[in-house]
């Protein structure tokens, strides 16, 4: 049934029509499978047809759709009884009508430019800014909540939106970029680092993730140092070198009388001193009291057990404790503040200063043997500091590389066909390293990367194609090697294990090489792990990336 609503022009009339009574007729867009687009159908069901369909009225009174084929089909699937239709009378000239139909349909489709990825993200961000919840936005736009959460973050950033439109970044990376730009408002150095990442133009997503890890580490150390900074100490995020004459440790300094300074000297003048905070392992604490707990006092057999399970012999239930970073604090004085602090250099520090004479210096009062010992000690301390800086940078890069590698694995193993030569590699790998399945956490790594437990694999293989079964086999092998690479503690320091037999790292070179052949770009820490480059070369590359 058709009812006239209004006539906006002499050529067209707006009517409400039953979509089931409309004739789709001929259309340049042929073979539409509307059921393949459930989101579009859901949108039509929820909102109706917002843009009127265009149609012509034939001599027999039927309406033939000219523009709006998909809207009409979706309305039928959604069970709508009426949709808006702009109607004009069909021309009596059959040839002219045919020409008009084709040109109208082509032009309408050509001029209908879809929203870009960046524009969609901006729209989501605007809706969230209007205080709609993530769930309400997801419902209104018929998209997953996870998309709304990421798009809402990415939509805040002009650069992220541009990168989305150019398909240079995934939605996840664009969201991360926007978060980093927000963090840069408080820490301007982040902006310079972002700029350098895009100037390099390769491995952008990896470098953004590594930057995010650096920002998170700085936030953690800032929180750990909060009591000190509140008292006036300036915070150092990177351990300074004491070999250049710019920074001095407590041991490098003496009072005006030549005596060693007290351990609490920095507390007496916090405005002159810097505090360096670093993570030195971890410790267990009681969740309620926050008091430190001896690891031997914890019954780890109660892990994942109900709270009412009685721990062994007076030990603590594992659910009542948690592992937290163990923070250490060192104090440094910048040379600009030494005079204000009224402190002198220790003789050993004078002896190791740049330009100090090997033959002796009356200023330090040391014998040649004492001077030699002082220099050896200074070199040892500086070497240790440099090593800690290197380990910190490489561990951070190792953690980021693991995250990137596992994301690649998830994508690689989500398809229905395995990479070329996968079966040949599996046969060779298992013939040589068949014990890889005995690695700790192999089941967990499989579940993390595949998104389902290993126990589901047989059914998935039965229900899938032979090619998909090959992918599942490949997943089992690759995730076992991933478990071997990072170990039971999900270590991030695998860069130091270039000796393949160290910690049972046999076969890791084959594993990472296969990933590289399958499209994964090996990072410097991964290159070091298999001996392609030295650890020092890996550190130089990481330091250059973070500069």
C-alpha cells in the first residue's frame, strides 16, 4: 500500500511504501547478498531507513527502485512495513528511461563517499564526549564495544586520524598514539620522541609500544618516588654517569673538614639533591597491611584455590599476598649544586677526575698505588652503572618485542592457510627439537596467542578444512617455541641468550628465522637472541631508537 506524504518538488513525491512491494528491478549493483552485512540490517532495524529510496512509478502503478537497493533489501530483512521513497513518474520513452536509470545509479553510487576510518573515529570520540557510555555508542552504531573504546581514543588525535585514513596504523596503534599525545601535555619530551618515530618511518607501531612502555616505567618510578619529590628532591629517571664530572654520588663527596658525609646528608638539603629510583627485583606483601612477607611463609599450593582452603602449617594463603616491585633509592648531587651544599670532592674522586695526573697530584693526597686503586674502583662503578642502563633498555625492548611478536603470531595463525614451507619447517623442527613440547607454559602460550585453549584444537581441526588443520598444527609448534624463548617466567631478557644451549634455547634461531621468513621483522633484541648481532650492537640500536 502506498500513501502520499508530501511533494517537495514538481518532479518527485515523498511517499511511505512497503519495501516488500517495491520492485528492485535492474541495477548496476548486481548480486547483492544483504545477509552478508548483518550490521547494516541491524542498523536499519533500529533506526529505520533515514535516507529515502529513489524510485519511478510505472504505468501499472508499481514502484521500481532506482537508488536504494541495499536499503530496500535490508528493510525487508528487518521486517519493516514501510520506508520513505522519493517517487517520480516513469518516462514513456523506454530507451531514455534506461539511459536515465543507469546514469542515475552510477552517479549516485560514485558520489556516495563513505566515511574514512579517521572520520568514524572522530565521530565515536564526539559521542563519548557527549557523555554517552561505551555501551550506548556501540549499540547506536552497531559496532563492538572494543571498537568504540579504541576509536574513541584514536579520534581525539588529528595525527592518529590521519594515520588511520592513510592506513599507516592499525586502530590499536592509533589509539596508543592518541594516549601518548595526551601524556605529552605533561611531559613534552614525548612529542619529540613521537616525531622522531614517524621521521624514521619504519616499525612505527613497535616503537610506539616501546615508547608507551617507557612512559609507563617513568610513571611507576614517579609514584615510587612521590614521598621524596614531595620533600623537595628532584627525580632522575635515568641513572646518571659519575665519570664525567657532572654528577656525584654520596661516596664521591666529603664535608668541608674532609670527613665522609652522613648517609642522611641529602635529607638535610633535599632541594639540592636528585633521587634516582630503580626496580631491584620484587617482594611479597600482605594485601591488607602492605607489610613485607617472606616468600617461604607463603603456601603456593593455594594459588587459584578458594579463600577458605586452609594453607599448610600456618603459612599464608596465596590469595592474601601479592608480588610488587622492590624499589631502591640512590642520591646524586649535580656539580652546579656542590658549592651550595658546602661539600668537597673525596680524594679518590679528585684522582679519577678528567685530566688528573698519573704521576700524582698534591690535591688528592694519595700515593700512586692508592690513586691506581681509586681509578680501578671508579671504572668498576661506572661499568656497573653502564651495564644497568644497558640491561634496563634491552629488557624494555625485549618486553615490547614479545608483545609485537605475539600480535604477529595471532594474525599469522588466524588464517585458513599456513605460510609457504610451513609443513617442511614443522617436520625439520620437530625432528631436531621434538622436546619443545615439554617446555613449561606451552599450553598457556597457545591459549594466549590463539584465544582458545589447546584442548579445543581437535574439535577445531575436525570442523575445519585440511588447510586450517595445518595452521592449528603450526600454532602448536610455534607457541611451544615461544614458551621456550621466554621461559616459565615470561622473561624479557632473552636477548642475552645468544648461546643457544643457555637455558635450553635450542631451536630458537630456527623459530625466529621462520617468523622472519613469514613476514615478522626481527627486532634488535631478537637478532641478539639468535646470535645474528652482538648484545652491544643490539643495545646501540635500541639506544638509537630511543634517542
